[in-house]
């Protein structure tokens, strides 16, 4: 059937119908991207967009950086595939570089291609190290991936069809700094939640817990930051109950929050750290850092055919060097401070903006229907997203777990100030339009 087709657009329509991950009939507003450079992307109709999502917050270094492109091409010419029983020079160099920039005393590293698989690697490492433990604990609203096990470790999606085959995790509550429970302050909510977590570990776990995994700032679960006292309290509980602390920095690592690692903001001392996204410069790459006493994989525990894909490793090596050379964490801190200040000013004029979140370029606004009740405004947020895209700026949305009230501003960390300022101007306009059309603030 396809052989009778001669022009590309028809093939594209058929492709939309054929893709397993498309809704039936395709999504009319879904763009087909053909090119990217820095913070810009172009679609197949020649439209240019400012990409404030960095493609799932992965292009911390803007797209098409010559240093990464050259490294990937050079590696492709030399060797594209080596099974994990062999080393490549770039693998060894990247391993040495990663442990040199790791927070705390994490001095062992393993690589794989997806954040989800890196989380699985971390879980396996924890279970290897705690052979008698029964559980792994996770936080409510956490997100750790889309493999069978990491979906289970994440906030359970309504209508999750896979639960039958998923491992069970011990789910622990988390404090909420924006919507603390029962009218408490954020600090009181944190204290109360820590006390409940202790109770569960003491009385509710039926067996010991190998590890607790959580994100230092929850990304897909709603940009939920925690206070330093929460992180301190959790570390103390981990030590008291013999649990390894796994910090998932897949989204927060490599400068996104204004430091190389979000862990640095809070003095976190993880036993195992998971990284991904930004490390690959647009190539699939992820992995795990661990303290040497926890580095105990046995042969066959964690070998994937393409797990150390040489082209990704070479691209990752060039990317991490570039992130250091360009001091992208500092760029993220400066841009983030600027964006946050502008958004706070907008908040004084736009009743839709309930909260402004950062740090660094992990920026978002939480849209509310009513400032007093903080009722989330997901329909309005989706409208802001659509109208901004039509004006050439792609913001991030948060559709996960019905928390669709966030608009995320998380471009590459080397975005120019003019570009960032333009994105915020568009957001300002679009918020005004949506407020007018939805009657926000006049009810
Ligand atoms: C915190 C966190 N962990 C793990 C993952 C899974 O990464 P991947 O989609 O590369 O499998 C993600 C992806 O969004 C993430 O944000």
C-alpha cells in the first residue's frame, strides 16, 4: 500500500495512523520536528519555535552543539557498538569524569541508556546490598520512569493496566509546601509527614526496607520542592532503619537547578544517585553513581546489549565537558533568578498564577482558579500551552497524575537572555488572554 504513495505528506498521515503511541487519528497539534539548534526547533512546515521544554528537560546543553556533534560523528566512524564485556576509551574517560563531579563520596559509576533503566539499576544495586530486606520505599507523587518496575515506583496512574505484573513498593507520604494539609504551615506539614514516615517504618512495613528512592525536587509529580529539614530528617531515618538513600537526579542533574546537582542545594548525602537526560547532549544516556561499599553487582546482574552504546558515551563525555566549560549551572542560576523575578511580578497582575517555583531553570507556575482555595486550573493551563505554541513558544505541561495545572519553563541552560525574555513576554500575553476568556479573577 505504501509503495503507491509518492509524496511525503501522505506517508506522514499514514505514519500517524500507524504509530503505536499516537491517539487514533493522530494529535492534530503534535508537531513533526525536522531541525533543532540551541533553544530553537523547526517543524516540517518551516515554523520556528522557542523550545522551553529542552525536549523533556534533556537538552541542558542546547541542541546541535558542535562539540557534541563532532564527538558523536568521530565515534560513529571509529566504532558504534561494543557489547558491555568490552571497554571503550570514552567509557573510561567518562567514568573518571563522572566520579570527579559527583556529589558527596559517590565514586563508582555505571551507564545505561534510559533514566528508567538507570532507576532499575539503582534498585538492583540496593537489593544486592540488602539481601534480607523485603521492600523498597517511594514517595507519593514521585516519578521514576515507564518500565514495568519504575511505573510501579511512580505515582500510580489512574487506570494503570500493568499493576498485575508490577512489584509492590512501600509508598510514603510527602509534605506539600504549596498546599500543606489541614491549614498547617509548610514547616508543620514537613514535621508531621516525617513523623508519619517514621510510624510507617516502625509499624507499617512488615519487614525491613532496602532503600528509599526519591527526587530532590519532584519533577513530573508537580515541581514539588522539599525543605532542607525534610531532606535531613529522611537521611536520619535512612541511617536509623538501615535503608539506602537513592536520589533520583534524572531530571534535576547537570545544572538544571543552578548547581551541578540538586543534592548540593540541600547538603544531601545519597548512597546511590541516578542520572540521565542532560548527560547525553540529546543522545540516550543515563546511569548510576554509588559509594564504593555499595558497588556490588555480580556478573550478569545488569548487562544490556546496548547499555554502554559508544556513540552515546562519546556524546556524553563531550556534553559533560561542555557543561563544565560553559559553567551551565551558573547560567541556569542567573537565568532562573531573572525568570523567577519576572514571574513574581506577573503574579501581581495575573490571578491565574498561584505559585512561582524554581530553583535554577527548573521554573514553573502553578495555575489556580482561585488564589484563596488554590483550586488547580488544568483546563486553563492546557489553553496557555496551546496558545503559546501557536505563537511560537513551546512550554512544558504537566499532564501526569492529573496535575495539569503547571506551566513549565525549562529551556536549555544556554538559552540567550533575549530568547528567555521573549518566552516570558509571550507567556504574559497568553495568560492575559486566557484569564479574559475564562473569566479568571472576576468571579
Ligand atoms: C526523575 C525521573 N526519573 C526517571 C525518569 C525516566 O527517564 P527515561 O524517560 O529516560 O526512562 C524521568 C523521566 O522523566 C524522571 O523525570
